[in-house]
């Protein structure tokens, strides 16, 4: 039911979701402001709280419940509306765990139309998504487990700046380009994020994104080019293409432009324009590898985010991933040898039936590829997905132990990269920096483990 549009509200927006979902939350923000509503900075000020939640892992669902309950305690008279993947895929779980009554679960589109009468897509067309914006939500003293850059990494930047000033190196730039936390957020040289697709066509056995994000859809090319052109006119030379899977851009239309048309149209707008692609699945990556490699060779591809998930072909088959890992790995290797494009990859650990041999194959591939950014993700069974009901579920202790091992390998790889770049720096300065680089790579996983323990205790 559409609410009376003359009723202007004070609205508090927050989330624990990914960049894709937070992008959509910012569209809501723009629509509310356009309609005359007031965006406030704390729950206590709000007539309505809108929380966008992640459901890709159980810990994020528990964190959503924790945040919702905390906000309700602070603002008991405010309505709370839950949106995002957690609303679409885990509403029943949230209802069963929360102490907050009368929650509403609505899509971003429904929220915007009900409160403003505006169309979500039309607002998106005129909403700038600059990388300098804070996509983490307001700092209200609640859980901040998705904050991207911790104190260790921030301190590391300052130390690398000192080395750069003294020796004329570019270690700070390298660290920021190749370290999770700096990429996509508050880009120093300025970047604009443009959502080009929403949701995913694939049916991986562990994933509930298609349920959480709805039907796969592509943003019209003319709308993307309009945003890109406006950004270029403001001096922006880096565009971040956002989507749950953008390699299948356009396949939801009968005869519209496809992924290759999107890339070629964008890169033709300005000779210095660089693109970051977040995300593309391995199958469309292989299909378009020749074009991507050429754009990379031309210096037009800043970053490529492709999640390989496992080095075991057997596990990938059980995941319903549908590609040959050796073919993908070979294509990756060909890129890395000839370009300065940054490669970003997720690795899932502890999928049902994963043996020690399967895990060792993943470790081997991680070391062999030596990609710039690697993220170890523990498997989390999502209700309603085939993987949740598979036999031979791996116990939590084994999953945590394997994630620790993989995380340590990733940290050591990052440290070795910088060790080679800093060979001329005396041991007394170099070794502490390398140690902190290792710790920075480990910290987020350790923080997640601790946060999960706290959430469990709070919900017991």
C-alpha cells in the first residue's frame, strides 16, 4: 500500500550488505531526498529505519538481527523496514531470531515507490555513485564488521609513504591497488561506480544471490553511457562496473547489446578511460578472454574480479560451477604475464565433501597463480540451496583450520611481493613493514571469527 506522499519522514539508512546492495541503498537515499524526506544520522532521530541486509553467509544474517535489535532498543518508536538479500532470502530466519516485532520486509523498489511515488530505475538514472561516498552506512556504534580498512592497513600506508618519499618508489600506490579494503572505496584519483546488471543467471549449489537479488536484469546501455559521459566531463577517468555478474550483460534482452558491446562502447568514450569489472564469472570470462586481454594490454582494464572458488575440479562440479579450472587458470596466467591489471579472486573453503586433497589443490592453484587480491571464504550453508542438504558436510573446526592455512598462504604471498620491491631497504625498517603487511591480510578473517563468536553469544 502506498503511503501518503505528503507525509515527510525522517529516515535512517544503514546496512551490512555488499557494494552492489549498498549502491541500491544509495539510490533510495537520492529518491527520499528528491521527495522531500529528511535523511538522519542516528536511529533515535528517525521515524523509519531502513536496513539492507546480506544473507550470503549465516554470520551476516545473525549480524543483521543483532543490528536490527540494537536499533530497536535505541529507537523503539521508529518503524523498521528490512530490505536487500536478507529480506528476500532469509526473512523467516530473521523473524525467528529477532526480538523486534512488526518488521516489514520490502524490496528497494517497493520502499521507494511506497514512500515517494518515484520509480527506482528512473532515480538511478540521475544518481551519481562516486567512489568518495561512504557506502558503509553511518557510524552509529553498532557492528561495523564490513568496514574495509582497519588500523593496521591505514598505518601501513603511512609507513610506505615514508619509503616512497625517501627512495622515489610507488609502494603506497601498489599497496592500495592490490589490497582488499582500498579497492572500490574512496579511490584517491576519483572513480564513479555504475551498476550495469543486478542478480545472477547461474545456479551455483551454494549460493542464494538469485533468490536474494531477484531476476537477472541489465541496465540499458544508453543509461550507462550517459552516466559514463557525465563522469568523464567532470574529469573522471576510472569507471567501476558493478553487478552480481556482469559477464552476461544483455542476455535478458532479445537483441540488445551484449558484454562486448558494453566494454567497447565505454572504452571508446575517452582514450584514458580505465574500467574495473566487479564481478564476472569464469564462464563469460573465458568467452570474452580475447577482448579482455586486449583491453588489458591497452591499459584500459584497471581491475578484473573473477571468483574461481576452488582448485579442485571435483568440488567445482559439485558446486555446479560449470567450467574447466585449468582453462580458466591458463587464461589468468596469460593475463598476469603481460599486464598491470589487478586480479581479485574469492576462494571458498569447506564446501561439502571437500577432502584434504581437494583443499591442497586449491592451495596449489592459489600459489601458482599468485593473484594480487585473494580472499578466503568459509563455506556457509544457506537454507534452500542444494549444498545445504548435501552429504559429508565439513565440520566447523576443519573449515576454520583450512581457512587459517589459506589465509596465511595469502598473507605470505603479499609479503613476498613487497619484499622484492623493498630489497634495498635495511632490515630494521623492511622486516617490520613486511610483518604488518602479513598481519593486515590476516586481520579481517580473525575479526570475522571473533564477531561470529560474539553474535552467537548475544543470540543464545
